[in-house]
C-alpha cells in the first residue's frame, strides 16, 4: 500500500514549512504561523455524477457565466 500525499502548503498562511503532527493520522503543523490542522477525506458527492463529460464547470454557455460575466442559457 502506498503512502498518502502530503499537503504542499499551509491552508492558513500559504507557507511550505509543514511537518506531521504527533496528534494523529492526517494532522500537520505549520512552523510559519504556528497552527495545526487536519486533512481528511469526507467522501464522494452524488451531484458530481451528472454525466457531464466536458468538465467545463458551468462556464461553457450552458447555464454558466458567458462572455462579459452575464449569465447565459442554452436554447433548444
């Protein structure tokens, strides 16, 4: 079994000086801002399984933001 990936930067200050914490699995300490945080996987979202294959995230003119920031709708 492979090890899990480590975070690249602190979610609070953005510094990269992170060390594993002694408080348990998935906990990290930032030496720059002196904060501790925990990372954990919560699960998969069912709304992410809609069948969309373009991966555009709503900015393709099909109900998302169109050019100039205005909302556009697809007409059939």
